């Protein structure tokens, strides 16, 4: 459990889910400063009192298309330090694209709504986003990896390197990956080095998640 | 087109007239023709009288408004006549489909609504023409033929009886006793029957031909009818699509959200319930709720995927492809979003075929390509499997073919044994009936 209390604003139009989200975030020891049901209210709240993290549904009234995503882009522009965690009902390339196109000091996350039920992981994701990191849904990563299955460089990875790549793409740190795979952090560092070399990626630790994702998206 | 044959009866009156005379004379054609002509003469006479009665009464009573109503109803007389005559054609066209009415179908049952609807419609000129012809010219020609046929046959049959009381003379051949009259009567009977059989049948056949020309729906009306049919089929497809969307929305915004909320609650409970049997049960419940959610998601996807509504064909097909156990390459480039039924048809073709490929084809790769070619959306699915796919072979493809058909599209399946399988869908991008 995190030992700090973050200020969180939640935007979700369905009351049932909004309440569930509030419950989970508060259970994580954070303060929900506002829980709103539309994108305009979200932007207004953030504008008046920028929180640490914003959790928003993609689809919200009035248009029920991608209002949440557009609100996220505006927030990123006006308050780049605010972490943004976007929840969506299904995996869509378009969502990932617009999130990757909005880098900033604040972290970014893209999770499927179903993931919220895995409370511990969800709270971890909030932490990562608050720390300026990334949190990408494992399902999204799985689909991205599946798409490039028979392509050149990716085929050259070992099974373990592939596993590490997937966890990297989810936004996990070397330490967390090491804990997940029950190996030393040094071993993970070696794998990461190999992966970057094989995929011919810039070995920068700063934006490695978006680099990996951009690579995976082809 | 082959027509059902009534046993022993030539398919048409003309064919019967031109065929074996003995067969013709012994068939039902002469009697049908007589019945048709007799009917026509009665109906023509009634129309003639009815028309003038209506006009006269209408003019006389026009001062008290009723007359105007009567006069305005005169066109309906001809419409009713046309309807009756179309039915009567069955006498002369046994075993053939009845003539199509040029009028649109009535929207309500009962003769009152029929009357109201027909009165509001314009009277087809050809139907009016037929009515005028029948009421002024045809009915008395028919009457002459039908009446004389009966008269002559009766006279010849009664020849011996007549000769008993009086002299019986036919074409200078006189007889004044029943015995002498008998051969004259017999010969006369046969000759009259033959003569009137041919005359009546020829006349009736000619009138039938005329009625078919004047009372049937013309080309333009047939085309209009086809357009109406196409439109109603499209409406059906559209209604089907709308209904699917409604069901999807209902499941998505209702049941699915409740299940997600349930998994959230169970997830929180997992953190708060102390280790032990209780926690195990909560974990189990959480797993079951997630399984239910996954099942529901799968069902919703088969009904109408949300990603299709939100992002169109490419995103939706890519999502399907990403879920397949074999690598599926997707290359779909469309200049714009297409009408919902077209998008749905393309999506379901792609999803159905690619699922079949993964299940049955034994393929290791598959490629879905989509593009627009001269206002047509073309979508191909090509695999490297074992082939042998067929549209009707228990797949969901048969239903998709019907759907495509309604949109004016088509599906080609080229799947030789041994593979590869190539599926090609074409569908007009625009929906205009």
C-alpha cells in the first residue's frame, strides 16, 4: 500500500462505476477531491485546483464518444504536471495514439475498465502515473505484441526478453519487473539492454515506455 | 419459365386453337371461352348501365352535394371493373399466375378503406380504356357470340322436335318430320359446335390478351414495385441493425456496468477481508464475476461491437484480428466512415471468416484487406490454410450473404481443397434503393 495521500479527480458518467472508483481510490488512502460525471466539469475542476492524478473515462456525455480523451489532452496542455489515467471499455489504437502524443512531466495511463477490479494493481498504476510514469493495460500490450509476431527484430528476442518487453510496455520499472519474474534487478537490466539493442531503440531510461510502445505499434 | 400444366389442357388458349382440332374440341377450352364471353357481356352491360345511371343521378342530385360524391366515384367503378376482370382472367388462363394489379396494395382491410384509398388514387388511363371498350363495344359482340352459340346448338338439338310441329329448314335443306330432321340436326350440331368453339375461343383469347395489356402493371410500375421492395428490404436490414445496437447498448450500459461494479466491490473486499476461508470465497466470487464479464463481452461483440460504432471498420476488424490465436494482418484504408449497415456487414464478414480461419482452416497466417473501388467497398480475407470452405456449410456466412444481398453486395468464396481460401466481399458504399 502506498504511504502517501494523492489528490485525485475522478470523471465517470455511470454512477455505479463512479462510486466504485471513489471507493477504491479512497481505500488506497488517497483523497478524492471531486467525482464528476462529464468532461467539462472535469476540466473546470482541474483548472481551479490541479490534483495529482486525474482518472477519466474515455466516453462521457454529452457526445458519448471520446470526450474524456479530449479533456485529458486539454488538461495535459494546461497542467502538464497532472498525471492522467484514462479508462476505456475496449482496446482502441486511436486512444493509445492520442495518449502517446501527449507527453509531459505528468504520467500517463491507459487501462481497460475491467482492470479496476484488480484493486492492488490498479492502485499501483495510480502511483506510477502520479510519479510521472506510464501504466498500460496488459491486454493492450498483449495485442500489440501479437500484431508483430512474425516480424523481423521481435522474432529475434528470447522468450524471457519477450516477457520483459511486455512488462516494460505496461510501464513497470526494472525493480517491479524483477519482483514479478522473481529474478535480480541486474538480470532485468541486462535483458532490457539486449532488447534495446536488438530492436535498435535509443537506450534512454527517460521515455522508454513510449519508445517501446511506439515501436510495437509499428 | 415453365408453367404448371393442367392435365389434358393446352397451356394457353392460342396453343389450344393451333393444336390438334379433335383434342381442342373435346377440351374445356370452348366452355371456358363461352363462360368468359358470357361473363364479359353481363359485366359490360352492367358497367354501361351503371355508368349512365351514376352520371344521370349524379347530375340530377349534384345540387344536394350527394351528386358530386357520386360523380367523383365514377373512376372507382372502372377500378372495381379492372379488379373483377383481372380475377376473371383465371377462367381463360388456368394454372397461370394472376395478373398483377397496377394499384398499390391497400393499407387496411375492408371494402370501405379500399374504396377510400382507390378514390384518392389517379385512375390509370389503360384501366379506364379497358372499361370504356368493354362497356361500349366488347360486351355486345360477346353477347352476340355467346347468345348465338346457345341458340344454334339448342335449335340443332331440338331439330326433330321442331320438325314435328313445323318445317325445319337449314340452308335450303328442309325437313318436315322428326326422322328427316335428325341427320340435319346432328350435322348442324357438330358444325355449330365446331364453328362457335373456334370463334368463341379466338374472341375470348383476343380479349384476354387485350385485358392483359390494359389491366396489368406496366414496366414503370413494376420497376417502382421493385424499388419499393428493395427499400423495404433495406429498411429491414436497417431495423435489424438498430435493434442490435439497442440490445448492445442495453447490455453495455446495464448488465456490463453492474458486473464491472461488482468486480470492483469484490476487489475492495479482497483487501479488507482477513486471510482465511472468507477471503478464498471472495477471490472465487471475483474470478466468477470476471468470467461472467468476459462471457458477456464476447456476446456483446457478436451482437454489435461498440468499437465499430465509435471507430469504424478498421479499428473493429483490427480488434478482432488482435484477439485471434494466429497472426492476422489488417490493411484497411477507407477514405471515410460508411453507412452503419455497410460497416456492420463488412465487420461481420471479416469477423466470421477470420474466426473460421482460426478454427478450421489450419492456417498459420491470414490477411484482411479492405479498400474502396468505384463506390464499392471491397474486403478480402486470404489465408494459407487447407481450403474447402463453403458458404452453406453450417457457417454464419449464409446469413451474411442474405444481409449483403439486401445491400446490393455479394460474397465470393474461392476455397479449393488444399487451399488457400480467398473470400471477397463487395458492397456498395452508398445505400440508395
